[in-house]
C-alpha cells in the first residue's frame, strides 16, 4: 500500500471514530428522559449515566498513552474500539440501571484507549 494512501485511510478511520463517539455522547444526553422512564431512575442515577463515561477517560489518559507507546498505537486503538463496540452493544441490551452505568464505564475505558493514542 502506498504511504500516502495509508495516511488518508488512517485519517478517514480516525475522523469517523471521532464523529461516532461525539454522536454517542450527544445521543445519551438527548435520551436521558426516556432512559429515566424505562429504568425508573431518579435524577442522581441519570447523572451517573452521563458521567460514568467521563471518569475512566480522565483516569486512563496517561496509562492508555503509555500502553500505546509500549504495545503500539494501532493495537491499543483497535482494542479500545473493540471494547467500545462491545460495551455499546451491552448498553443497548442493559436490563437495569446498574448494568447500564457499568457498561457506560466500559465505554469510557474503550473511548480513552482509542483516543489516548
């Protein structure tokens, strides 16, 4: 593969990833009233749905970057995307507020691994 083509493909993949993850954050904020009704959640738990993805992002920035330095940026990016995809699927089939919040935590871990690189 040509080096210039490889750079373009990488840029496209990373751009799509950024757009999808930004969409995910916005979609959850918009869906909060429906999520609250579905799981009979109070305002405090609804706040955790939003912030559960933020905590791992803040805590894992440096460790994810260091792992990317050690094992390779592409590998950590792909593992992060894999974790994010699985966690997103688990969020979709969550049957309780606690499981939804736990899956959102895993989404934050995957997001930080993808963006920490």
